[in-house]
């Protein structure tokens, strides 16, 4: 469906909303969590924080062999299953694990080199859990540092592009003029896709899906979600993430929600993400959460229109 349609015109308005309506997310400890951890030899070093999403397996990969039987879980009831390999530890948390909780995981190594053991603080989060953490306690080879540098450079470029886009949007007019001036409208316009009946809802969602549309413009995509609130208090989306089938994560621009979704009412949240052509062709799970990270909404099978 292209720009000339009513849905296309709606898409223009979505992609050119005034920045004042967008709400930047509050600081989130898990948003800056790294998938690479270097252990210090000193026992006084602060335990690194590793974020964990309920139902999503987390694997630790170590550069040294583990001592058999040395794994200690502070909350063993959190996990449906655990598996220990020679240099790996895999944890599968329960689906209904409450977000915002902290515990510890301790492992010890078999080679007698400092540090002899390592403790990690495990923090549960509704959407920003890691799937793999690489842990180093010995000096890494040059290629490992080069890989880390490439990853850091890619993340920096993504952040620079996001800042550039946000600054550009502050300097363009609103409405249709803004969408045209910002370069969002390519030769094929803005495509839209209706997903209301095809997206899946996770059991236990705090709000229920009412309508879902996705949009694709030049260099970005958006999910427009209408939700109904059956709870006893208003709901405001504080954060969101799109996670792909192979674990890739797309973090959004500031969310747009016109107003809190009142009890017994329906309301709207728009999630917009900078995306390459390859990323826009993927299938994602959208997770939304509130400020307390307790009332979450998880929608699966989210796809975007073809260009």
C-alpha cells in the first residue's frame, strides 16, 4: 500500500509528529549493559550486572575452563533449566519470572589463576535481557580487541545517526511538509501493513491488542499499536524493544504515546526504529513495558511492508 492511500497519509503524520510529543525513556541500567565482561584479578572489584529476560535463555562463554560443580545460583527457582559445559553456562529463566529483581550467579575456574571465582549480578528485565555474554579473565588476543572495537564503532555510528535524525527532525516543518523535508518519502512513498489479526499475544499481557499497523519509510520502520487496558490503573509505556528471531535487537527512537491509557479504555503507542533494508525484512517480537517494568505487553510475528 503506497502513499496515495488514506493509510499512507496517516503514515506521513505518524513519521512527522512534532518532537514535543515524543517522550525520551528514563535511564535504564540494562540499555547500556555490555555483552562483553572483563574480570579484574582483585577480589574487591564490583560484580558486573548481566540482564536477563524471562523465558529467554542466557549463555555465559568463558575463556577458561570451569571447575566442575562450582556453579552457584542465588535463586535456583528462577530457572527452568541450567546447563554447564567445560567453558560455558546456560540459564533458561522461567516465563513468569518477575522483572526488576536481582540475584547472583557465581562460578569458579579450574586453572588456579586469579580471579579464582567470579560473581555476576543478574537483573531481570522485560525486554533488554542478553542472550550471550562473553567473559574474559586473561589477556585477550589482538583479534578479540579488534572485534570489540568494530562493535563499539558500529554502535557509535548507530547513535550518531540517531542523533542526526533527531536534530534534523527538529528543524523541519510539521505535517506533510515535514515528512517530505526530512527525506522519509522515497520514490515508493511510505508503505503500510495491517497486522491486527496476525500478531500473537503473550499470555499474561497487561493490556490486550486492539489494532496493529506497521509502516516503512526510507531508513526506518514503525509499529502503531492500539491497546485496551483491562487493569485497575492507567498505563504508560516507558520503554520498548524489537527482538528478531535470531536474537538481534532494534532499540527505538523516543516512544510516542498521546496520553496514558485509562482503565477500561483503549489508547495508542507508536514505536519507531531506524532500520536498514535487511533489518526491515525481518520478523520481530515487540515488547513494551511501563516505568515499574511489571505491566508488560509482548506481541509476536511483527513484520513490515515490502518497499
